[in-house]
C-alpha cells in the first residue's frame, strides 16, 4: 500500500439549512484500498460521497485528492481528474443504448487512448445487451451499467453508493469479486453499504459514521465488537 | 447480440447516409416544387416551419428544454436583418449575418434561463420574447425600429433568391440535427437530457453542452427570422414576434416526434398541410379539426407519430 493517501477528507462540513449532514467527518484512503463507510440511515454517508464527487460544495473542511484540494470543483472536472461514482438508484441514460451509455463516458471521461468499450462490456457481462436501450435493462443490470459508466472513465478513486442493495446472492457475490478485482488493480474504493456480509467480503477496513462524523475506524471485525458502534446501530440500551 | 466497435462504426455510417439522404430529399423537393406550384408564400412558410421545427428540435429534442418564447429569436433575427438593411444599407446577405448575430446576442443574454426547468423555463422564455417585442414595438423607438408601424424593405426585395437562401438555412438546420443525432456531442446532449447528474459523472460538461445547444437553436431561428424579413419585406412587430409561430413550431415538432430528423418533417408536412387545406376549403372547421388532432395526439401518441415505430423497437431516422 502506498504511504501517501490518495484521498484525504479533513473535518468536512455540509449543512442543509440548519441541519448539519456532515459535521466534521475525517478519513483517508490509499490506492488499492477498499474503505467501507457504514452507519445508520441519515448518518451522512451519501452526502459525503456527494461532496467528494463535486455534486455538493462543502461548507467547511477539505477534500484533498492526489495532493490537491478539490472541494467545490465541478463533477465533470473531477471525473477527468480520476474520481467517479455509482448511484444508490442506478441512473443510466435511458434513451441511449447500453453501448452508447458507456461510449459517452469513454469519450468525455478521458480514459487512456485506445480504451476498449467492448472489453469492458464483456467483462461486466453486458455485451449481449449492448444494442438495447438502457431502459430495457432490469435493476441489477442497470446497476452494473452504472458501474460500467464509471469504469469507462478509468477512475483512480471509485465511490460506490449502495451497489449491493436489491441484488440476489449470486449477483452480490459477482459484484463483490468485481470490486475486489478493481482494488487489486490499484483503484481506491470508498464503499457505502448496509449489507454487512458484502462489506466484510469487499473492504479492508471501515469507518463508522453517525450524525455526520466518524467515531470508529478499523476492521469490520473490531467494529462489531465496539460497544459504541453497537449502541449506535442497535439503540441506547446496550452497554457491551 | 454482442456489439463491437467495427459494427458500431458501420451502423453509424449507414445512419448518417440515411439521415443525410432524407435531409437532401426534403431540400431538393422544396426547391423543385417551387417550379410547379404558384403559391410561393405558402411554400416559403413550409420552409420556414420545416427549419423552425428542426431548430426547436435541437434545444427540446436534445436537451429537454421547451422554449415557448422561441419566436423571440425569430423576431430578433427579423429585426437584426431589417435594422442593418434599413439604416446601414448593407446587402441582404450581410443582413443575414446581422440576423444571426441578433439572435445569438439575445440567446447569450437569456442564458441564465437555462437554470430554470420545465414549465418555469417555458414561461420565462415566453416572457423574454414578449419583452423584446415590447421594446421593438415601442413607438418612442420609431426612428430606429419603426415601432408598431412596421418595416418596409423594398430595396432588397428578392423573392426568388431569398427563397433559395431559406432552403440553404433549412439544409443547415437539417444537417445540424443529422450531426447531433450521429455525433458524440449529440449523444452527450441526450445523456444530459436523460440525467444531468449522471452525464456530469460521465465527464460531460453539462453547462457547456446546454449552452451550445441553446445557441445553435437560437441561431437557426434567427436565420429563419432574417430570411422571413427579407422574403416578406413588409411586416409588423406583431408578425415577427407572433406567439403562434412558437406554438406552430412546437406542435409540429411534438406531433412528429422530437429527437428524430423525420418526426418534425412529418409534423410540418402533415399538420401544416392540413392547416392550409382546411384553411382554404372549410375554414369554419379549422379550429375544431386542429384542436381534435392535437387532443388525440396528446392522448394516444405523446411521443409523436414516430413513436408508432419506436415503441416497436424500430429506429426511426
């Protein structure tokens, strides 16, 4: 693992009116590492991804990617810089074909010259649908297409927002293998997920969030033994 | 069936050839028919609406913005042309450059409207067109715009030449749509229309894409407005900024089917054809027939005539 983190999130704050969705969260991520971001609903996981990928400008704190502050930069610029994401509910371009969905990203997302769209579609088992409109795909296939769109820009940091939700066990296992393979290739992954089995299979370590800040960092096994983590997930009655 | 880059390229070439052939056929037809049919004004109006519907197709079909005030660019073009021809006595073709310039300047001024969406955008664009009309028709500006008393451009009156210039503009509008339908830029616009957040995450600059589409769409309307002023040579501000120009272009586009090349063409040929036939033969039934057609369209074919084929998985040029 590289000594220098690829991503450094430092005391990040995001407010919506009077509500602090992110309240000083900090963590870092190295190339080739898979970090799980877990926490109850409303703890700020997706907001965190939205700030890192440029959808929201932060109200405080820093996001440093590859040694450069990127907080508040436009999404399409961050994509070219090497950041991409998937969405909790897949958001393909419904009127375009599967291949065109990936083609747009492969053209505008600045992958290396000679990027092979067909090889990517084959890798993700979408090749047989390549001429079909994305609207005809089922939910799991649309999620995979979302991943294909992100991968076509050859990101160095991939933010994965609840990719596993709604997948059957076989699909889950395939998706976990895919994400691990991406990390083995040197990509850094930040994975937001509720399914702990999936998190266990995919991540190297986890950051547990509640109320917009992190309060645990370490392996998932350690997290499950941490009384504070148990209290946040199960309610106030448990005292370890 | 798996797709490959080579197949995709072959399919693209076939599409471009088919689209360009349709565009060429329409332009040639509108050129040839002038030799056989004496009602030139009607033919000219066909060319005007064929081009306007494609211009509107650029902004609505490819980005989803529906400007009810589209006529504002048409009027700006008409007055851009008229002002330089009246005051600077430039040749008509140079006046066309002023028409394009006036529409583009208006489009740049109205760029902030693209921050709105849906009905808000439609209404705001209509208000903007109305505002420009009020300025042009202001009696206090009579020395410059001739105010509400209208413009007379008898010095440059050239019905035959201006008709062919209109055909050239139609060809330009059609080729723009052919390009958008078959280029990566056009694909990126459709991506923005489908989901702007996802498009940004594909590396597409959403603001840049929408801006270019907006300017191109305004450019087409400005050129059409300019050639309208040239061809008609005497007109009033309420003709150049007539909201029914927007409505007609919108209805033709939606009737045929946006994003396609052939949809707006069908819309104009069928609806404007019916409009002229009924308007001449049984004008008392015009409103009823037209209204009924539009109601039927909205109820049964909200995506236009071409959706009869596209919903069966057939790609329409």
